[in-house]
C-alpha cells in the first residue's frame, strides 16, 4: 500500500516542495529512505520510529520504503520528519489518505512532540506555489509564522494531537493573527533634514527615482556615509508581496528581523569575503546582495573592499540575480538591489576639492583599483563637497517616498509606451534632446552602455522636473551626473 504526504525543505534561501511516497510491503522488516537523503534524514528514521510508537501507533513490521522526490533536490535537516511519519501512517492504513493537500513542516521528537524547523515562511511560499494552501507546523513554531496570503497555518504540539484530528478527518482552526505582521518603524531621519548639499540631495533623489547605482565621491568628513544611509528614507514602501519575499529570505538566513515594508539596507564591512557578498558555503548561505534584494547595498569606502569581492558584484548588478555553481549544480538567488558606494577622490582625499598632495600617478593607480566592469554599472557619480556654512540656504526639497513611487510609475509608463512603439522613434525624448545625446555620445566616445545609462538618468531627471518629455537640459544634467571621472584624474 502506498502512502503519500507533502513536505518542503530549505536549501539556502530557497525552499523546495518534496513529495514523500511510502510503500509498505511484505518482506523482511526493513526501513529505507531513498532520494538523496543526507545523514540527518537517515537519523530521521530513528526519531520517526520512536515517535510513531510513542504516539500510540504501530511501526509496521514490514518492508518500508520511503521515496523523497524530486531526487534532484538535496534534502537537509529534519524538516521532512513529520511528512515521512504521515506517509508511513497512511501507507499502513492507520490514518486515512489525504482528502485535500496539506504540507507537513516539522521535526518529530522521540516522544512524538513536534519541533520547529527553520525558514517557515519560505516553506509556506514554496508549498503555495505548488497549490498547497494548508500547512501543519509545530505549536512552538507559531512565533515564526506570519500571515501569508492564501495560506492557513495549523499548529500542533504532538503527533498524537495531529493524528487524532486527521482520524476524525478535520483540522483545528488555523492560526489567527491579530493586527498587521508588518513592523514599519517610523523614519527617524530624513534627507530633507540635512543642512546644505543641495546638489547631492538632488542627485540622490534622481538615484531613488530610477534606482540608479550611485557612487558618492568626496573628501573625508563631508557626510558621504550619512547621505548614503539616508537614501532609504526616499524609497517607496515595498508592496506586501515584495516585503514577504524579503522576510522569507531573511528568515531563511537566520536574521531576527520582523516583516517590514521598509526596503532592506545592507552595509557590509569592507573585510567581507566574496562568498559573504554574493553567497556561498555549505549549506548555501545567501550573500549581502541577496539580503539587499528589493533594497539598498551600501559599500562605504569602496576601495577598502577586496578587489576580488567587488568583481563578483558584476553579475548581480547586470542581472538582478546571482548564480552560484555548487557541486555541479547551478543555483540562482535573487539579488535585485540598488548599489550605493562612497569613495575618497584620491589617497589624500582632497583632489578636486582642496589642495591635493597626491601625484597624478598615485591618483591613477588609486582609481584603477576599482574594477572597470563595476564602474561601468554605476549610473551616477556624485561629488559631495564640504558644506559651505556661508552659502545661502538651499532650496532643493527632496521628494517624499510617496512622490518617488508616483515618479517611478511614470517612468514605467513611459518605458512601456516606448516598448510598444513600432519604431525606435517612439520615445519620450524631444528631437533636439535626442540629437544632443547622440552628438555627445560620439564626441565623448561613450560606450553604448554609457549612452543607455545617460538616457535612463535623463528620464529620471525629466520625471523629477515634472516634465512629460526629456529635454536637452535633462540630458546635460544626466551627463554631468554620469560623472566624467576625468574630473579627478
Ligand atoms: Zn590627493
């Protein structure tokens, strides 16, 4: 007789649904599990045997074969215990077969107690994708569960309690969550509170609108880091589904965060390794780029970072995902982040702003430590000069996160309209702005990528200005912001 139960396992920050098939047949008593089990799954056998007996059921004294499919998924940890136990009880006719799909996500203790497993929200999201909307978890896992649309959580303390309900063909009421699961801390600081630096504030606003990767360059002590940290205060709140996705990643990575609509901000120390930045290790741990998914990755003092680590950023900067090859398998993790980096203009830190003591060769060598491919992906290079306290009060007021959200909507509408146009002429660029961009591209020998970057930044400038088309002035500002690095060389 065949018994089937559904479970899910965590691998890195991804979860996979696993179908547990149990066959109980005549033959010498034997208990085997097939489908790439690691040692923890083999240890499950001991726990499941005791748990089944202590829950008042019989462990069939026959040939028990457990198949975990798909075989290609590496199963780690004890998270399949409960699903395997359910499969055995169903295969031996001690529990009725499932009438509607249920996902079982718990470890079992020797006494039959259900124990919590890591990454509950990720497991539930994977089960939901597979059409399973009811998830049974351990009572003690309750604190790790949050409302997930179209998912009902059922918490049980032991195999005994669960089996009693399943025998009666019912489940207890699903977990009821009072209030919102989201902890949206109020923004204590804002970019608008920063005294002076109107040009930098404007550039950061443009960066927020277009999610442009940005480099802040200036002498030490000008507040580059403070500005970088405040970019998040301009960013629109995440949608519920994006916030849930971010939370699932952070929970699977073992971070003690609560779900939040505020985009994540990651600011790794410059000693971070390549694996720490993009992910790696066994079991696979997500890197900073994945933890910054839908949010900001701030690299303070970019040149202090290891060159090798910075070079690994190229792929996620291009694709918004990071691909890791592990034991012959290629794995992809989400990494759609906005990069914000800070940098001194030269070794002494004063070039372009005050008296620089560095030789040209030293400055060239300094900048050459930045990898070309990384620099290629930076859309904005913003100078942050020391605040001149005698300067008149600045008049630039950064947009609110709600305004930035509207401006992003406008950008998307324009890009969609452009995509639908039958020719490349269908564009939001005024004719003279378009000609200006082409002419500049030729004169300055801009690569196609650089031209594309300037085009996108010009669109963000035009949206910030509340204009419906891109004008020459917007192209000019975009080109300045794109940063001719020659300024410092
Ligand atoms: Zn210098």
